[in-house]
């Protein structure tokens, strides 16, 4: 018999590792070697099993203490060898739910359905890409959703006739066999029914006894006006089929919004950067400013600076409940003329002479030098 690897080195932690460190290393190792990510790789599957086994022991303070004292001997039963200790986890799905919580388990999709207890179907995350306008005004569309659905020929039973499904005689429908190993009682998956707890004598011809099938369904969805990047919309009961009569999971539409060519959004307000010329800024002007619904008039007073903001009330986004509405904020950007002909230059020089050079700059330097004088006395 080959020497069994030390549980601490399986998880890549030191003997004195804290519970937190063990859990962290376990998550990382389990993710890396999870069978769903390494399909058909026997080595990864074995590695995943030993990671589970090691974590099953080291995460339990009592078992860990026993292991620290006696090593692997603490868990070797009278039977010798055999399938080995599997930490009492019935399958990969359970362990991910147990350790990471439901949301994480969902990442790996279906998982195997062990034991004949009713089990709720998995939730499905679905990325919903919207244009800026669709997010602001709402959107109706149809999505194609691949998901597991209950077989409609056998109603999820796996056999057309009720009499063709029997409870497993070996595990009495439990899907697991409990036995003593060393000083602990250990559960292993029943090999007769592969953990399903039932034996199907005459499998349904459509789903081959699985009770479910993978299908791509068309689903009409309505996105309310006002959604934004990262919003999640829950569609109850539109997730994966449940097992053994359990309820369906939910579908989550996760909203992603494309950028707009010139509008930007912050919550319910919409921002627009509006370029104007230097004379327009100096003399004031009336603008026609684009909004999400058309154009509105905006009057810019004389002497407006670059970066100054103007608010157009009610031209923002409605919140998803339709209770309030944001504004459009117009930020002025004064453009400095780049190409000047001789006449334009002449006029600007004349303007500059009349204004006594650049008064704004003079004022600024005047203030700064006052401050500097004060400081040095
Ligand atoms: Zn069984
Ligand atoms: Zn069927």
C-alpha cells in the first residue's frame, strides 16, 4: 500500500494553520481541481477527492485533533483500504453549497442529484446586454435560455409508469450507506443506485431515466425603464428544474449597459459635455442642447467659464419604480480656437490690448504674489 499524502500538504497549509487559512486554501484547491472544470481528467478527480477528504478532517476541530495525534490511522477502519474515507460529503454539489453557499454552487451548474429528497433547482445568472437607451427607456425582448427542464413525458419521474420506480433495496432509498470506520461513523455513496436512492426498472424513452432534459427555451422578458449597470432582475421559477419534485430555481438577469456616444449616466442624472466657442462663452448665447428625448433650449449667460454646469430639470432617467426622475446636467466646455486667419488674429490682438492683456491671469498672479509676501513677511 502506498504512503498516503499528509492532509496538510494536500491543502498546501502548515500544521499550525488557522481554520480560516485552511478554508481559504481549500477553496482555492477545490476550485482548481473541480471535476466540472477538468472534465475527463482522472488525475484531477482523484486530487479533488483527496482535497475533499483532507478538508473534511481538518475543518472539524475534533477530527483534526485526532489526526494530529494519530495521523491517518485515526480514520482507518477494520475493513482495511476499501473506497476510503470521503469525509461524509455525498457529492460535489453538496460540498460546494455547504462551504461556499448557494450562489457559488450555482457557478458549476446542475451538479449531480443525489438522494431522493426534493431538491430546489439551481438559479441561473444571465448577462443581459442593453444599449444606453434601452436601459433608460426599458426594453422588451426574447432571450434564448439553455436550461434543464423536467421531462414532459415522464413528469420528471424517470419512468412513464409509477410502478417502474422502486426505492433502492440496498440503501433503503437513502442514497448513502453509513458504517463505522475507526472512531467515526462514515457515510459513503450507495453503489447500487449511485446515490439516487431509487432504481428505475423501465426508464422513460425520452429522457433515458434522468427525468430531465437540457433544452434551449425562448423566454419573453421585459426590462423596466431606469435599470443601470449591475442591476439584477429576478424571474422566479425560470431557473433550472428541481429534482424529485422540488421547485424550480430562479433566473437572474444581470444588467450590463453599453456606453453612449455622448451621454453619461450617474444614477438618475444624465451628463452631457457641451462645447461652445470662446465668443459664445464671453457674450452669452442660446443653445439647442440634445437630451434623451430631443432638443431643449438652454440659455448660457455672458461670462460663462469652462466647466460650469447647468441643470435641465426632469430630463434625466426615471427610477425603476417610476417614483422619481433625474435631471440632465450640461457641463460647458469652452473651446479655444485652433486655426486663426490673419484677420481673426488681428481682432483678437486688438481685443487683448483693449482688455489690458489677460485680466484673469493678471488677477490670479496678483493674488498669488500677495499671499507669498504675507507668508515670508
Ligand atoms: Zn442505493
Ligand atoms: Zn422522461
